[in-house]
C-alpha cells in the first residue's frame, strides 16, 4: 500500500487543449469515461477532456485537484481483453474538490479501470484523498458512486427512497471506510426526438395551470446582463432547496461576478447550454430555471443540468413548464441528438413524476455517501 501511495502523482491542469500536460489530462478523462461505461453499460455519460476542462479551470470558485496512478511493473498487466496497458498508462484517477466558500466539506471521487481493480489502487487513492481532506479541515467527506443493479440483499437509503445492492464492490468498499449511504439518485434517459404530441399536451397543461402570472425567457450560453443577479440567486438557492438528504452539502454563495466568470469559462468549451427560465410578471424576477448542455456532436446525448423552481412559487407546474419548453427549444435549435440524460434524488418524487410524464426511463442508480471525521 505504501508503494502505491508513493506512486500516486498530482497532475497540473493544462490551460487549454494541447498545452503542456494535456495528454495526461485527457488520459485521466478516458479513465472516468471507461468507469462510467462499465457501471451503466453504455457510453452515454462520457465527457471529453475538452468538455471537462472549463470546470477544472474554475479554480477560484470550485477548487479541484487531480491525482493519478500509472501502470507499471508494480501492478502487472491488466486483465481482460483489449487492455493494452503499457508502463506509464494512467489506469486510475482521484479527484478532490471543495466549494470555495466552504471549509467543512470536500467531494471525493476514485475511478479505477475495471481490469486494474482489486490491487489496492482504490484504497491507496481513497486514503490519499481523505488525508488531503482532513489536512484542509474538511471533516464532511462526500462521495457519489454508481452502483450497477445486482441480485441479493439491498441497502436502503435513510430517506426510504431507493436502495443499492449490498454485495456490490463499491458498496462494500465505502462501508468498510466508514461511509454511510445517505441518498440514492436515479439516472434517466429520454429518447429523442421526444414525442411532440406528448410534450405539446403537457406543455399546454402546464401553461394553463401557470396562468397569467408567469412569462418565459430563453437564451443560449452566457446569461443576458438583465438576468445575471437573478440567476446568481437561483444558483445559490439550488444549493439549499434541492434535496440532499443527510449529506449536509454546504450552501454555495453566488453573485453576478461568479456567474459570469463560470459561464465565460464554459463558453471556452465545445458544449452549448440552452437555458429556459420563468419570469414572475408582478416582480419581473426569475423564479425558476432549467438547463440542457448539448455536445457539439449530434450523435451524442444531451445532459440535463440544474432545474429549480423557488419554493415560494411551487404548485403552479412551473417545473413541467420549464422542462417542456426547453425540450422544444433544444429540438428546434439543435436537433439530431439521440437522448437527454438526467439524474434526480429518489425522494424528489415531484421532479421524477415530471420526467416520467415526459417519457424519461431509468438507466441506473448511484449512491450519495457521507463520512464525518
């Protein structure tokens, strides 16, 4: 174990594609994509290195560190067909992430290629990430880990919604390290093009229920200047209003500068963000929003990003209104993508009901785990 710990290295984050360190950064992204494909049975959750880079450059607001371990004589060859692992190939990565305004919480992630598991690599990376977290004063450690379905005994989330196979290796690994399952999230897929008749009917119902109190605003990319203060407030409320069970995720603090800097970085990547927001007519304030992140390649899925309706404006079917209008927006302006992928907490029955009505179907589950030191 000590030998593996000594071989872990921290990667510098390249400033742009092709810059110094890019090949290693891209190889680490490939490890993540292989792990996700193994867990979900397909590559629909893949994120290219070019797409991931803007988030990694957002170090002022969401600082992250990237650790990797390479293949070599100390690990031996990978098992399974087609591994092709030569010395120096990155076979595992660990991520340590914090919220810039919070000093108590860290998010940790360990990815190990399937053919290199059960060799102590995950344990070495997890130990390093946990020690780094504790050295920074982050006693609340959160892990999100996908769990493929399997027969046998189940571990049920304390919320009472959702469960994971108790014998799965990632479940046993986290339990051994004193993590507690707090939440189960469902991954869902909507095949595109979505049925126009169904979406249109639901949209009309939502518009009738919302009445004359609300308008719709839509844009691509960076939020227009007139809405930036409102959107910053909505992102801050996203961190407090979305269900997080017992994870104790911290409140995020947003303002127009953070919003603009984060979105400007996103604009340097190849994805396009389609945003639909709800405007309260009396106050002329945004009270809800949803976003769809579309890759440049139309043969790849779109990822559903945050959706929020402020608590004080719920009960008007604004969540359905937002999602249906943004789906129409996507299919009008960026047609051809095969699907939309989204994740929701299993206890968030209202949002799951909206997704199911639109035609989303489950594709897998992941656990939200927490360890308090």
